[in-house]
């Protein structure tokens, strides 16, 4: 059963999930062009036909996401596109509920997953407007003033530990501590361990490892039993903490 949370403007969630993340912001200082710098604060796309228009099929649309020039900007763009794709996937999967105003009636409705699975969609992230596109330009407005609310899934206590391969996850986590696992031009290095200074980057990889095997444990459990001992430099995970 899911509990409702307060709605947030789509633009606020977009900035938090796509732009203000370490994988993007770590390239900010290397970009000197003033127009391109606005990408790091506002999510503008200075190399596109519409600076706040993000295509839901971004990786396959070169007309909208043209090569932005400097290499640091390309890295930042690629990281942002990956994060944007993940955000849309979370909406489709029901982790966020979108609510928008229908242009014909003016009435607000929750958007079902099918609304995000249409082809040729463009999202105006600044205004929260979802368009159907023609030749990569907005053509027909489908929903306007979209807001998002997170859905917190309640967990059954027995699911917190049972069924998860903690030993396998620890073995995988140890591989992340190898020097050759990270590009230090993209990540700030931890002071003591060959790991990114931002622990969320590592935790996201561990969550992906669990997800590929059927389910993701509580993030607090991952931190206590994987992240903390990993960053402490331990070779063994030790006794499991509940």
C-alpha cells in the first residue's frame, strides 16, 4: 500500500534529480562559456532548439541534443540525459505520480503510465508542459503545469532481510574499491579510499546490483551493511546489523 506525499513542481524535481547531482556538477568549473554555465544552474540546453525542452527519447534525437562543444560539457550532458531517463522511468513505474491540467477541459488529473510511453514526446521542464512533437518541435499540448508527488511504498518487515544476497552484494562492492573502476576526471575522489567522495554514487550502483537480482533492500540497510564498512576500508563486511 502506498502513502501520499505533497506534490512538487516538476521543475523542482527535475533540478534535484537531473541537474544538481554530482555526476553533472563535477564538470561545472571546467566550463567557461557563460551561456553553457546556465545548464548547471537552470537545466538550459544552449545547444538545442528549445532551451528547456527535453525529449523523452533523448539518446536517439541528435537534432535536439547536439554535441555541446567542450568535452566537460559533453560529459555533463550525458550524465544529465541518463538521470533524466531514469526520472521518466520512475514516473512510468509509479514511484512518482504526475498530475497535470488537460488543455481542453482545464481539469487536473493524475497521468497514467501510458501517457509517458507515447512516441515523440517532449517535456518543457521549466513550465511542466508535455507535448507531442513533430520533427522534434512541440506540436500538440497534451498536459500542462505538471506536478509530481513521490509515492512511498510500505515495506513488510519480513522483506527487509529475507531474499537478499548480502554476501554477493559485498563481493560486488569490493570490486568498486579497485582503482581502475572510476574515472577521476568525472568523480571527486574520497580522501582515504579509491571511491567517489559522494557516497550516493556508489549506493546507486549497489542498488542497481540488487535490482538486477529481483529487489532492492532498504537504503538504510545498504548504508549500514555495505557503504559504511566499504568506505571504512574493511575487507569483510562483519556481522550483519539490523
